[in-house]
């Protein structure tokens, strides 16, 4: 256990590259300006805690009169699987790797830190495959991640190892050469965003039991090194809107795991795997997004599997003050397109209803 922690934190130090050109381009935090008035400045008005109503309204941040220099936004998406018929579509369009992100790249790149779950290895020898459950994408898809402003790719899921450790190693090499950080259960990604350090850890509970004690220990060890800690988890039953375990495929109850992670020190939980958009929960003032649905994947066989949400999570210093979900719908097996009007609202209403149902179950005497 101790060896795992030493290795993990050593790797975390290697990923803490606040001096990289990417971060340098964002600029340092503005210097504080001292008041010339001899009288002390009045205490700022406390920002009310988030509620579910604030999540689905969403909250009007302009009314809070926030100092822009202290605002940072984390963007997260649903599952990204550039495999099977998604890859076929890219091939049919003359290897247009930017096609999947053409309608959403401006949204995802607007965040200060953008995180995706990459659920397929990217390998040079990826064969043409339009069916089956052995996934791979091709290294050209790195261009889509870069165009989308992806800063961190999490590599904990049930398909990243479809081509063995060699496939994972090649994927890591492609990510690193492109300047995209990566995170797994042993390797945190740490990013300096204008003076505020964000940490990202990732865990997989599908076809594997989640290592609870190791997760808690690493979160506690990483907590003092970062200001905001996001934990991405792959978990739970597929094709349902309420998070739940599904033994023997995914033994762990997502609600229990999320609460353990927050109790250990996580600030926000980013969930995926169910291929449906799921409920969110506010637990001890921290947000749990149980599943963002599909973002880039070929599951065109139902409306629910075509739907995903892009989560925009706004932090004021270390505090989460705003949440906004942007619903998307996958077109042509590969391209998520933002929804509008009644279709957009229907997705948000469904998330809200599921969230209220989950809250009722959790709080039931």
C-alpha cells in the first residue's frame, strides 16, 4: 500500500507542469491590489450553497458579482469511444478525425480544465471493425482531443485494456506527445490553472471491484497537494437513470463509493459508463454527477444512448458555485450536436426528476 502511494505521488509530481506552454498561455493569476483606504474593506457577501434547483435552473452567476480572476471552470463530458462504427464513420469521411467534435469543440474548449473519459486505446494497428466489444481507435483521434481543448484524459474503464498493456502504453505515449495529461488509479494528473491546482484521479468499478481502501488513502494523500480534487469513476448498471450496482459486472454501489470519495476529500465526482445520462446529487455540499451519458460513440440504436451532457462546473477559488449541463445528441454514429428548445429542456427535466428520485431514496427513513 505504501509503495503504491509513493509511486502515485511521485507520478503526480511529474504531471504538475504549471510551467508548460499550455498553462503559460493562460497567464498567471492577477496580482492582488491593495486598497489605499485606511478603512478595512467590508467582508464579501457569502455565496449561498448550491441546491438542486441551482443546478437545473441554472444559477445566474452574474448576480453573485464574482471577481473574474477567481473564477475557473472545469468541463467534463460523457464517454468518448472513438471505436467501432465511430471509427468507420471517420474512415468513410477520408480520415476526418475532427468530424466528431465539429459541433462541440467550442463548448469543450471554453473550460479552464477539460476532462474526458477515453474508453478505447489509440493504436497504430487498429483494424477496421464495425461490430464486437473489442474496441480501439487510431492515433489520429488525438487531433480531436486537442481541438476540443482536452487537458486530461482518464484511462480507467472496462475497454481501455482491450489491446492489453501494450495498447495502454501506446495510448499514453500518444497523449503525452500531444501534451494531454492522463490519469488512472495510480497516476493523478495535476494542473495549475492560473495559480489554483486541480487534481484528477480515476477509478474503474466495471468488471473490477473498486479498491476502496487504496482510493481513500490516495485521495487523502493527494488532498494537501491540490486545491480542487476531481475523482472520475466508471461504475454501475448500464441503461438506467438512477445509479445502482449490477453484480457481478459492477458490484459497487455508486452512491456508496461517491460518498466515500467525498468523505476522503474529493471536491467533485465525475461519473460515466451507464451510457445514459443519470441523476446528480449534492452530498455535504459537493456535487456527484453519476453519469454524463455518451459523448462520442456509435450507439445509435436508442434515443437515450444518443444523449449526453457536457458538464460545466464553475469554481470560485475552491468552492463550486455554478453547474450547467449542455445536452447533446449523437448524429451519424460519431458526432454529438448540442440540443436546443424543448428537446434540450426534456433532457434537463429528466435529469432533475432522476435527481429528485435519488434524493428521495437516499433520505428515506
